[in-house]
C-alpha cells in the first residue's frame, strides 16, 4: 500500500510538472492587427508645425501650433504662436485661397503655395497635406501607408516626404510626425516638420 501511494504521488508530481511546463510554453495572445485605415474627407487635427527656410540669404525658422479642419469642400488652418497669439488663418476652397493676419488686410490668391511664400516666407502645400497627413500619397486613396513605411522616403509633387513616427489609437494607425523638404527658388531649401497631437474623426 505504501509503495502504491509513493508511486501514485510520483505520477501526480510528474503530471503536475508537465502541466506547468505546458502552461509556461503557451505564448501570450498576439495583439490584434491594426484595422484597415480609410481616407476621411472630413477630419480635424491639431498639433505643431516648424519651418526652416531662407530669407535675405539667411536661414530662418519658425515654430507654431496649428489646428486643421477639412471637409470635402474646404480646408481651414489656424497657425498660432506658442503663447497662443494667432499668426495666420488660412482658408482654401473652390474659389481659391485666402490668408489673414492680425491687423492686416486679407490676401487672396489661386495658389496657397505662392500665397504662403509671399506672406509667411515659406510654402505650405495644403492640397498635398490633405492626403499626406492621413498617410495617403495620392488623391485616389487606394494605398494607405503604415508604420512599416517609417524608414522610407517618398517623392510627391516636388516634396520629399518621410513619415518619422506613427501612433496607434483605437486600433488604427495614424501618422504622428511627417517631415517634408524641397528646394525652392524663393525660400531656398524648405524643411517642414508636422507633428499631429490630436485627431478628431467623424
């Protein structure tokens, strides 16, 4: 009887060790893959933007906060200083582009790139950013970029794009930081850095 008890205890102990070994070898469940991202014609964002450019043969730089509101019909952007003072308000729609600064008459043009150079001193490619800030390189919106593209650069409309970092929120990947650069005749080498801090999807 005593031998049988020892034998049974040994079997139980071996089984327990096997069970614990099996449990330890079970991998934790994999995180769900990010959901497929679709282009949003209506979206609001806010964040920070910095620009480096040349004026009067000297390097210049500026850092601002921005709010971005777009629909299918228009894009509205507000640029403000770190202290909260409005630097410029930009509106682009089918009638063209307009840029307003405090205590100055509103300026109008058909092209926001040229208008922003004339007023701010550096180009702001709003038409491209409508797509690029959502991780799409073209207006067809059929090939969204992902975090796997973070080490790549892309040439689009004369700009070099680099998606430096990404954010996963509500199981969706969004571009967090986008670096852009291009050589221009009026402002020399222009480098823009856009960091999106908040997304507001419909």
